[in-house]
C-alpha cells in the first residue's frame, strides 16, 4: 500500500507513516520543513524561491524551487549544503528499501565546480558519497560516475545539464539501511566551487521525493513485496511496459496515481504479466506511482517518471 501526500498553500508539511511507506515530497511551495539548510556555513547559498537567472529562469513546478541563489551566480570558494533526516518506520525493526528522486538542472565550471550527494548511517559522524556507497543498488543513467570528479577529486555533477534531468537512487533490501536497526539516516546535498569565478548558475532542484518501505513487519501486505515488478523504459519517453509476476494468470487490477494521490488511470481484468501503456494517457510530466492489486487485496507497487 502507498500513502500519498498533498499540500495546500499555507499547510504544514506532513510525514505519513504506515507499516510500509514513509513519504516526503516537496515541489518547494511551502512544503519543505523536513529539509535543513546548513546554517553553520556562513556563506550557504541554497535558497527556496523563484529562479531569476539567465539559465535558471523558472522552476519545474512553478513558481518555486531549491537553487544555489535565486538571482546571482555562485561565488568562489563556496561550500553549501542541505540535509534530509529520514526516520525508520515506527512499526518496523528494520528497513526494506529507500528511494530518493528529484529533478534538477546544473550549470557549473566543468570538472572544477559541482554538486554531489552523501549519506550517513551514524548520525552524521561519517559520510559516504552515494556513488561510493557499496550498499547502493540502483541509480539511473543521468547520475554521475566515480570518474566524474571536480576539484579535489570528489565525484559530482558538473558541466551543463542543458535541461531538466530526472534522478532516481534506490537502496534495496540487503543494503546498509537493512543490515542495521538504525533509527534514521541523513542524506546531504553539497555544492562546492573553486577559486575561479565562472559566472555560472550552479544547481537547481525541484520535485524532491523520498520513500522508505518496511519489509520486516510480517503483515499481510508484506506478502506483496515478494512479488516483483519493473517499468521499461524508465524514464518514459513514448510507450512503456509494466511487467510483473503473475505466473498463475490471476485476475489483477492496475491503478496509477500522480504525486497528489489522484488516480489518473485504471485497468481491470488483467491476466497477463505485461501491460503496454502510452505516454499520452498522462497530462503532465513527472513522477507517477502504480499499484497492481491481486485477489485477496495483495498488492505490488512501483513508480516511473514521464519525461
């Protein structure tokens, strides 16, 4: 089961718990209290607001986004970070999977200035660049590689993305989060620059999503997690396939929801193990969740990105 979160202007951001999922989501329209911009960095340039730069002239979900200064190019010798602390599900004694997704653009001095993501499993004492985290299971094709380094040898995003790119990182069962009964993890985004003024825009982030699912409760819904599914290609550009386990040709139902929890597609009486869909059934780009319901209300679920 997936619990969805939605916000109205002026509402207090909420974190929804269930035996299976914790969901943080923000498009930075007053919904980002779970995010902490590091105030110990006196020159921290991360700001939430309306981008007003030559290259970064708008958010993906308007009007606001998170950006390295809404107006000015990033300065020299800068290090700016923000953190997200993610709590273990209250009903769980271990973690199952964790997913981090966001949309971003970047414009930096290639190989010298850039942004990277770290994770801490011990309350911020030790940090691991996620690309060097041996427990990381999946990342998508837009992510940086170990060889994509900036000044100082740190692996990071750098150069010019030229467009919005979707990022998705998944820690699966058997990874660091599942091996320990830790209470929380911290994810840190950092942007750094060297001593040469490039006059460039920096890093722009929107539609930030974090999911944690618990595979250790032993509930009836936990049976659903033993079935697997996948979407390909993902991100979706035109037609795509949702493939799932259905060896007994059971009669299933597919439901697809947007980030507001609104149902935008449903198909009944599915007995195959593959569903072919077209991008044109969705009105907007962005992240969507699907749920496949088997007899006895056993479900499997996943997500995909419409590009």
